C-alpha cells in the first residue's frame, strides 16, 4: 500500500504553496502471485512464491488551517498498487481525528477534513491506514502510519506576554544606552515562511527612545534626558510579523521608562540674603535662625553640609538631620554696644559629587545671613572686671580715703550708677562708700596686727532700676606702721650680791 496524491490534489496544494515532501524511505514486502485468504492465512494457487521488491513513497499530507469553505477540504489519497480499480478494496483510517475530523472514501481512498483546524492548537495528526478485501474484510497490506500536518497561515498576531513593561535609565545617559528588552511571541509556525518573523518599532516616544528592530532592545535616542524636567516616559512598542512586510499582523505594548537621578544639580539657596535678630544677652549656643539650600536631585544626591566662610569667630552652623536645614547659632557672647550687625557667609556643599558632572559647575552655593543684635538693659560693669585691690596704712584716720571703685552702665543711655557695700562682708562697718562716686573711706580705726586684709563686696545698681545690679570684690591690704615698742617675750628675774663690783 502506498499513499499518493491525485492530480487534482497536487494541483490544489501547488496553487496554495502547501505541497511538501517528507524523507523518502524504502521497505520490502512479500506478495503472492495468487489470492490471499483471511482466516488462517493459508496460501492458495501455485505453490511457488514470487518475491517482489515494492517501494513505499510517503508524501506528507498537508491541510491548510482555518479553512472556511462550505465543503469538506480535500487532504489527499491513500492507494495500494494491488488496487486494480475493480472496487474490491475497502480503505479505512484510524487514529487521531479519524471518523470525526478526517473522513475517507472507502472505495477511492480520498481523505477529506470536515472541521476547521487550528495549527496553533494542534500542529499535526498521526493516523493509520488499512486496505482490506471488501468481501472477506481480510487485510491486504500491513497497517501503515502516516501524518497529516496542519499547514500554517499567518493568523496569529505577535503578543507581548510579559507586558506592560517597566524599565529605568539614568538621566544624561549617552545615546544608545540600553534600557531594557521587550519580547513578542507569535504562535505561527517559525519554520515556515515569515509568519512568525517579528520586527519591532516604537509608535509613541520615538523622539527619546529607539528599539532594535530585531532584538527588541530599547535604547536612548537622546543624551539630554533630564529627570528634573521629566521623570518618566510612556512608550508604545509595536511588534509586526511577516518581517514587517505589507499585510503582516501586529501587536503592541506599553513601556514605562523611569528616569533615575544622578547628581547633576548643585545646592541653591532660594535667597542671597537672610535677616535675623538676636538679643545681645542670648546665651552661647542659642540658635539665631534657620536657612536651607534646595537641590533638584533626589535621595543621597541631595545630601549637603554647611559651613561658615565669614563670621565663624562669633557664630557656628550645624545641620538639622531631619530637615537638612542650616542652623546658625551663637558661638561667643554678642555685644550690641561693640557691634550691632554681623554678616555671616554660609556655604552649602554637596556631599556626594559625581566626577562625571564636575564640568557643569561648582556644586556649592553661598548666602549671607545678616544678624542684627538688639540692645538689652544690662547691669553696670566694674572696672577692672576681676575686682580691685586697695592699700591703706593702719594709722589712717577715720574718714580717710581708701580707694575708688569704678562702674558704668554699658547701655547706650549710660544711666547713673549707685554704689553700696554688702554688709554681710563688712558687718563691723569698718568701711563706707560714697553712693555716687564709689569712694571708699574708713569708718573705724584699723589695726594691722589684728587683721592684715579686709575683703568686702561692692554693689553697683542703676539709679532708676535697682534690679540691674552687679557685684565686685574689693580686697583691702592694711599697711604696717611702727606703732608698737619692743617687748620681752617673757618676764625675767635676776639677783646680785651687795658687794658686787662694777662690770661683774
């Protein structure tokens, strides 16, 4: 038995471009010169057997998929060379789809497909052919296997099975930088024609990105992508089969490309000058004000440090770790009367400078923090501030001048100052002080031999505001005078005889 094509089938499939052959093989079969009965398989007729080599040529059967005709589609014909055309042979098929999808004309061996087939669902069917004697139903040939292959047509469009896609690329990347790869799958037969040959193109976003026609790799098309201007792009990538030829089917997917940050922006102060005021009485460490530099970058690329370029003698700057603000505070006491305005130059510097972008300019910026010192009502100030040392002789008379303490109001108004002695330091009232001049005089006679030093505390207050008070220590040294005759340390007694001679 050898399947073969009728002339009409060859003509049809050749016209459709579907004719194809499988590999040729040969087998050897024995054939009797007489008839073969079924039953026990005994041979009738002449006793001699004739051995004939028979060549089996198997042409693969094809049926075009998605056939939409109203009549069953002719597939091909099976035929045995023992068929002499007398109608004595019955042809049957079995296997996948036999009797449902595929039917056979028992008399002629013609096979037809009764259903619309889909190659993407099933690419081929394996069946077995049998030729039997119509009267005895005995097999005339060994059962043989053959394949009906479903011939592909371009009925499946490319599909992006993993879309939509999300990718990223750093801003300012060079032209041609690879971003990501997209892949479309085509369910058509990749081994036949161009139905599954897919090419890629960018439908929307082609000004900024391109896609490799064959690999689907998306690349940058410009070198000036700026995250600070636009931080993401939405592309539409199309895949077209038939290698992009006219009539090819296509599918598309969306691709979101996120532009990641690089450190290409320096810190910038929104203002070139800030003004703050602080009382001259503010303690060291008191914050004067907060300023902040902004950076258009993001993440660690915005990290910056602050430093004082001018004014560091009286002020210092620290960074608030949460707000990234520069906190300007007092380093040393301020004095309104000495200087009422300070210009502090604060500089912001990026911590992580990318060497690729140093040519873009300096990654630092400066601003002026103008600090106005406000006046407060301060207590009088003694001169010298560390206290005075005076000397007076012990024989000085009551009312004698010991010395003068000096204090003044440091404020601009320079109010009058009044003096007094803290009597807890001079309970015996040995000294007096003039409340206006600060002159200290003796109130009692001194005796160095009793007390060589006297330590008193002088108080100075503003004449019209006694809450503004200062204190200063005054040490008074008593100078010795020769006011005591010599005395024997102990009494002495001596005896002498009445007859003692001179000089004895």
